[in-house]
C-alpha cells in the first residue's frame, strides 16, 4: 500500500499493560476473553460480561472501558465487514493533531488536514484514502460527526474517540442502521491525544 503522506506507520500506545504484561499481550488477553464470551453466549449482557473479565484479569478502569468497547465492536463486526470501503466513513478527533505545529484550517467539515507529517492523522488519512473510503473527517466534536453522517449517508463508520463518545456513537448509529467500529484513544484529553495506529489500520482493513 502506497502512502501519499511520506509518514512511516508505526504503532504506539503509551498506556501500560496489566502487571507483568506488555500492552500488546494485554490487548491479546482481552480479545481472547471477549471471543470466548461470544462463543459461550455470555456476552449477551455486555456489562456483566465485562465485569466478569475485569475481575478475572484484574483490569484497571482504562482496560475495563477497552473491554466494553471490544464487546460492542465484536457485536457489530459482521455487519461492518460486509460494507465495502467506499460506503464507509472514517472519523478522527482533531485533538490528535500536533497542537503547536498544525497549520490545517477548519471548515464546515472539520479540520482540513494537509498531511504535514507532524501527527498521525495524515498517515491514517492516507491509508483510508488509498483503500477508497467514502469520506475521512477530522472533527472537533460529536455534533459535526452526526451532521456528516446525515450528509454522506454511509453504511458503516469507523471512529477514533474517547470512551464516552464511542458509547454515544454506538447507540446513535445503531438507531439509524449504520454499522460502527471504534478505536479508543490510548491517551485521551484535549490536545495531543494518541491512538494505537496499528489498531486503526486493523479496523480500516476489516472486510469479509
Ligand atoms: S498531519 Fe494533518 S492534522 Fe496532523 S499536524 Fe499535519 S496538517 Fe495537522
């Protein structure tokens, strides 16, 4: 895959894994536990299933949120995979931009990233563009996301966001028949937030 924004794609996740485990191994353990819950049918009550995994693995709050989102992703994965790339939208949060060096300007469709390589937004955008995603938006908030969903009418949406935004988005998108997937920010906040690029790419590429 050729990138148009000369930026190397390197996954990075500054959060810490479970005691004695790397972040990657922690993610793997959670994914395994979620898959097992699916196989046994215990995922039907997500809150209870998450609580059970949290107790078993001794998860911190951040990892409990991750597990909860992993359940919701899993429940929507089959529908999401069926949607071709050109019927999907990608939403990235503007808080991921390099707050001091970003020269991009805002318009009615969010921040118009010019791929200056000063943050991960440009490289993720390049991959989604190469895959043929219907739209890639860098948004300052949830209300503009909804506006853009109504305007472009996608059949699936991938969003990078914080836990609360993801929970709202899953409910809203479900109500309008759009298949969602979410990747949580690995460092949330108002500026210079972070995401694990590899997780985003994995979701971007998902297909049947
Ligand atoms: S890659 Fe895009 S969003 Fe990131 S700093 Fe450059 S112009 Fe701004």
